[in-house]
C-alpha cells in the first residue's frame, strides 16, 4: 500500500473532488483524497445544488461566481452529464419598497457585466404563472440554474480515478504534523506523508486547521429542506428558496440556523418552510411532502470563500466555502494552477486566509 504522495487532499466533497479531478488533468499520479466518511455523506449530498450568481454581494463575488457558472457546460462535456440546467433565476419580492434595492443591485452588477433585469409584477407572472399573484416584482438573471449534486460529485470522482487519483474512504484524519519539508497525515487507517496538503474539509475546516496551528474561521450553518412528491413540470425557473428537479420533485428551503454539526430536522422550521412555499407558489399547498433533510453549510466568518496558500505553513493550502456547488469548477481550476504553476489565471487575493489577520 502506497503511503507517500505529492499531494493529499483532505475532504471528498464537491470542492475536494473538483480539485482532485482538475489536478489529475495536469499530473496523473501522486494525489490522494482522504474522507472521514464517503463523498456525498456530508454537505455536498444535502443541498439544493443551485448554480447561483444572482444576489451575491459584493458584486466582485458575484463576478467570481459567474466565471464558475460559465465553466459548467464545458465541464459537463469533459466529465459527463451532471444534469446541469441553466434555467435562469428568479428572486421575487412582495413589497414595492424593495424595488429600489433591486435596482441598485442590478446597477452594481451591470458595472461588471452581469445582466440582471428588475421585473414588474406582470413580467414575473408571465415568466412563472404559478407564482403568488400578489408578487410585486423580482430580479431575474439568465445565468442561474442548478445541477444534480450526486451526479456531479460522482462524475468528478470517476474522472479523477480514471486519471490515477487515489481515494481513502471512512478514514478520519486524527492529526497532521509538519516535519522538515514533509507533512505527516495521521489517520485511523495509518500514516501518510506528502509534500502538499490541501484542506478541503468544508464544515470541519476549523478543526483541521487547528492540527497545524492555523485558524480557519469557518462556522456551521444548518439548512433544512422539504421534498415534495414528483409533480408535473410547472416551475420554470430556479427560484430563491426552491427548484423543481428533473424527476418532478420540488426542493424547498433556505433556513439558516446555528446548530453546530446537528443535522436533525425540526418541526418548527419545516412548518415555516412549508408556509414560505405556499406563499410563493399557492398550488404547492396541494402537494404531499415525502421527506425532509438538513445539511450543514461551511460558512466563513465574512461569508466569502477562503482559497489559496496558508502563508504561515509552507505547502499548506485551504479551499473552504459556502456555495461549493456553484464554485467547484472554478476553484478546482484555480487551485490546480496554484499548485502546478505557482500562480492563478484569475486573482484569488480577495479570498486569501490572510484577510482575517
């Protein structure tokens, strides 16, 4: 069994797997992905899986997200069908007072080349006839959409393995030490050595960083989602708070709760979520809910991604963020450039861990 590698990626979610796949395009061996459970058992498998640019602030972060969304069609051609759909995104508002805020958002986006339309009540209903007729308006972006997260991560893994990337599942990292020019990664299944370590542990990033004396300010934010029975297609767009999947199920929810690593679902939030859904789309009141689940978001303290080198520890890298589904094609590309070429084609300076000093 090989225990010595060029690079070890800790975390097999959508970000860790994207980095593994993109690295595999540049060199075919010497990379190990370690996951404490199995890919998709964490955040990446418990998400609505929006590919979402719309509404992100500051506008530079929206621009960063846009570049990643633009990579999805090409990514699908390379790794296989991930059920990526560029549906367009609607963010409705029900109070006319919110129109000015929507216009300011659209104007700030226009300056960086992202086109957002501020729709009238009539335009919203024309686009989404099932929406509450009391809607005042909405912002609309053509670039938003969604993807099947299970196919996405699975396709990343299949392509990475085909190119020689190795995986170790159900193998929790217990400690990481730096000795001379090498890292020693201690796990439940044994010890591994490598030159580079990439911390892509998502919600566990803070704990992983502590092993090397590095503070990675990532918090856990729970979100609960309701899933309806399969319904005939009737939701045309990805809407803030819900989307309809290929099989007809409607996924609903956008709660944000401080609950640590507790992935329980709770009756009060499920009721709030159901009420929100019926308010947005009254016909959903007739639908049966078949299940509910929750996921834990990895949210850096300022809400923005943490990507790149950790200056205090040579050859240590971090890639942790909310919106990992949206950002995975771009982050995988840029992290590969950083490791292989020493620089990135798009600046990641705004997302350096150094900003928290």
